[in-house]
C-alpha cells in the first residue's frame, strides 16, 4: 500500500480519481476540486494503519490495502468532475463505493413526462415518489403526483450541494419550470428569469416557437448532465449563426450570451464551491428571518442627501448572494422637498418608481436602511408577497436591530449567525456606497 502513490506528480486541477485492484478493476471512484489535495488525504490515512478507526475510515483503509494502482483524469472544472464521476460510477459500479448499494445516499435528477417537463431531485428514483425533493434547491415535498419512469432519471451524483449549485447555474442559462402546480399568474421564478412563465399557467398561451424553446432548454440540461456538453456548445453555435444569417440579430445576441455563460460555468473551477457556500448562507437567512423562499434576488435601498439637497436613492441587487452590478439602479429624487417627510417620503418615491417597472425582475427580499417608519412605508408600496427587512443600526452595530414584515418583534443583528449578519451588512453597505456615489456625482456638477 505504501507504494500506491509512488512518485507520481498529482495535478492541482479538478478531476476524477480511480483506485484500481487486480485486473485493473475499479475499486473506488471519487471526484475532487483539487486532485493533489484530495489524494494527499488518502496518503495520510496510510499512516493510520493499526489504529482504531471509525467505520468509514476502516473501509477506506481496506480499499487502500486492496488497491494496486492509482489513476486520475483531469477536468476543466468541478462541474465536469461531478458529471464525469456520476457517469463512471454508473458504468463501473466500484465495490468500495458502498453508498451505491443504498440509493438513499445518492442524488438523482428526475425529469417529468408532460408537455412542459419539470426537473427535481430525489434519492430513490424508482422506489418511492414521495421522497422527491421538489422544487430543486428547496425542502422536501411529500406525496408528489408526477408521472415518472426510471429512464427519466440521471445519476447517481454523490454530492448534493454541488449538484444543486450546478442546476442553479444551468437554470439561469436554460430556464425550466419547478412549480408544484399550475396557477393563474406568472410565478416568481418567471420574474427572476428562472422560468419561461407560460409553462406553469393554468390557461397557458404560447406559440410553437416558445414550446420548442422550452423543450430545447430541457434537452440542453439533460445533455450536460449526461456529459454531452460539446453537443450543446455546437447546437448553440449553429443556431446562433443561422439566426444571424436571417438578420434576427437580437436573437443571435441572446444565443451568444447564453453560449458565453455556459462556457464560463465550465471554465471556472471554483464557481461550484463558492456558490454552494453562499447557497448555505442564503438558506440560513431564509430560516432566521422566516422567509417563504430562499432569497435568490435581494434588493437593497438607501437615500443620500444633506438637508434635502441633491437627494438621491439607490437600488442595488444581490443575485445568488453576490453583487449583480448590471442590475443596479439610481434615482434622482423628483417630488419630495426637504420639508415633505425627509428620507421616509423619499424612500416611498423610489420604491413607487421602482415597482412601476414591471419589466424588472421582482426580488425575493428587500433590505431598507431604517426602522419601523421605513418598513411601514415600504409595505404600503411594494407587492404583498415580497419579504422586507429594515435595518436600524448605531455606529458600531452593537445596538442594531432588524424589523421584518414576517416577524412581530425586532431581531438584534448580533443575535444572527455570523455569515447571515455579514451578508446583511454587506448589502446595506453596498446600497449606501452606491447612493453616496450618485449624490457626489450630482454635487460635483454644480461646483
């Protein structure tokens, strides 16, 4: 076993590794964002021989004792490593991937059979439909009534966080439906760009072209999860060129941007780890503030003025927990004078103007700077199904509190988990920075 690693130079790139036994048979297959670091952990286990180990580590030691060779395959990103690992485990069924004998430990991506297929996660693709996790990235929903068959499942996938983050990325590029049931109005996912809208309406009106576009999105997600990313790239490039030749340049630009987004997913080896980490923070924020959904789009607002002069308002946006500067908006206060209610009246003006833009994606959560007065004002303007929090703070934040339309009493900021507190302060600080930037720009024009 000590010669298993030998003097092999293991790369630091993401990829899949194989421990092989007699007759070159795969004993264990795993993935890593950094092959060198991951395999170094196995090297350390060699020195634990003879010690009392936990069951899982003793299994690994036994695998290392049985293995006669170590090999790996580099990938361009952790996304590709996740998909390749799934394919290889399904193909070779290695003996020491013992979780494979208990399907509850693996994730599968399911695709429903209906006019507009929906995508969901499950641990048991053929045994118990009620175990489905639906919609993707949300909590379990039991007794789901879907027509599903085994061939509509892709997997197994060993790591749920990476898989969910991958689907979240793909959904931004290829929107698909996850609504539990049909409804009369457009869903929130439509407003944030995750859904084409017509696919989950009770009285859906759509063109043949729209239906084809939805089916293409589903097929693209299936192909990528099945390791056929090259064919997806080629299809997008072909469609983009054909559209440009027909002088439909808006559609060609849309396809070009979609292609660029997809390439970034596979080129960035760190994106999955970062998104998985931030997704946990957003889920924690949802629980702490008792929000109805995970706040994938958060809008922060702030007012900047000195005695009413050059008054401005800012709207900043965090998408998936990160600043989305393309979505930032700024407002020059038009209707409120210094003696007409101050910051509260100005906040009402910019929120009213913002929600007059129905073409802008609606947020899951709004953060405003202020207390009960600002919260009441915001509640009088924005749609009732959007969550709001108001942050009132002192200079050192030690007396800071959060007021929310979902909670009866204020929550001390420092009672929140550190990651949640830091995210809230980051959003508030960014809204303030952006408001000050615009205020100074207007002020300099008069000097």
